[in-house]
């Protein structure tokens, strides 16, 4: 499971679809509708925030908006569109940089056009749910 801290604008088609699919799974886990993936490290930051379901719904709403920009057909009924943004979840610049390198490695072989378009990006933007602060790669990340 990869719930990207990076803004979804950086994801290629496969990455955006996978992020949507993974967020659906995460939402089911947070709603206790499945027994699998309950202890997945990527879910710690959602569980630790004050409103885990509001956070995952907002996360999905941003993915949905990115999908609309690309004329993809994601199912809007799969999430509750939040009236307001929940409290931001902290993400470190070290975590974003780790995810950035991970994404570039995937794109280099999977989607060369997207890779070439974003590889020189210097100022990374997090997903709007996250607030970036200085720090190392997250403890929950599997290196």
C-alpha cells in the first residue's frame, strides 16, 4: 500500500489509479470493513490524526479532483466529500524526498514522458492533506 504524501499531480496514469485503489482499501480499513491491512504502516499517520475518516475522505477528494483534470472516471460515491479540510497531517521533507526518489525510479521505466516532464522539479508539493516540516524519513516507512 502506498498512500503518497506527494501531490497527485506528479503521478502518472498507473500511479494515480493505484493511489485511488489503495485509498479505497485504506478507507475500508479505517471504517473497520476489512480485516486485512489493519496494521499497515502507511495507516499510522491517518489513525493518529484527530479525524481519520475525514482525513482519508479529503485525501480521496484530492485524488478525485486530479482524476477529473485528466478526464478519468473515478467513482465519486466511494468517498464522502468533506465540507472543509481536516487538520493537516505532518510530513517531513525527508519523507517527501524519499517518496520523490521512489516515484522517479518507477516513472523512469514505466512512463518515460511523465518522468522527463517532472524529473527536474526542485520544489516538491505535498498532497494538500499534508503540511511539510523539516525532518527525516518517517519511522513507519519501510526502507
